[in-house]
C-alpha cells in the first residue's frame, strides 16, 4: 500500500519511516549523555558540599537540573509518542514533531551543560573563570549544534521533499 507519490522507488510512508529511524538514531547519541548528566545532577544536593553553595549557585544548579529534565523529556518524546500513535497513519506528523523535539532537546542540553559547567568552575575557582568557561561552552554548543548547520542549510540548494533526511 502506497502512502504517497513515489519518488525514486520510495513512497511517502517509506520516507517517513526512514526519517523517523534517522531521528531516533540521533536521539540515541544524545540521550545517554543527557541521562548521565541528569542523574549526576539529581545526586548533587545530597552531597556534603552542596550546603556551601550561595544563592546564585543554587539558582544555577536549578537551571542545570530543570534544563536536563527538559532535554530528557524532549529526547524521549518521539519514542513515547510513537507507541501512542502506532499504526494511526501519522508518521509524517511524528517525524516533524520529533525533529522539533530534537532541536528543543539540544537547546535544553546546551543550557544544562553550560549551567552545570559554570556551577562547578565557580565552585572550584571563582565567578570570573566560571563565567568565561560557561561562555566558551555555550558558544561552542551554539556554533556546532545550531549556527554551523544553519549556515550550511542556507547555502544548500532547494531540495525536493523526497530528499529529506538524505545527506
């Protein structure tokens, strides 16, 4: 049964299936790191040194913890929604939504990593080194995860919908 016009032997449904598998593969790479970071952050308040954090560092910890939770939710959402929407004919919707969740998850992960790095460096050294280190981490994440691909995307020739997910 065809799910759309065929292009190069691949139906719209085949393309949606392939794109969804590719999105899940990308999420698998990130979700492990997110889960390790989130688990680590969940244990921090129970360590003896946590009581020495000032109000600013506690707020920084809160940002790191909540953004790691949001990243986890975003990266897990496609698999959970796939279970709920299984065989409902909504694969293309799921692919578009999963792509959005992947971008949102990466953004939340960048925030969490930046905040956690700043918290640790501030605790070990001082605020200035913490801010500088966090800025480098944030800029590196923004460049490698968002800005550089956006530049490549803006330079790429227009692609047919059947080419989505290739390249």
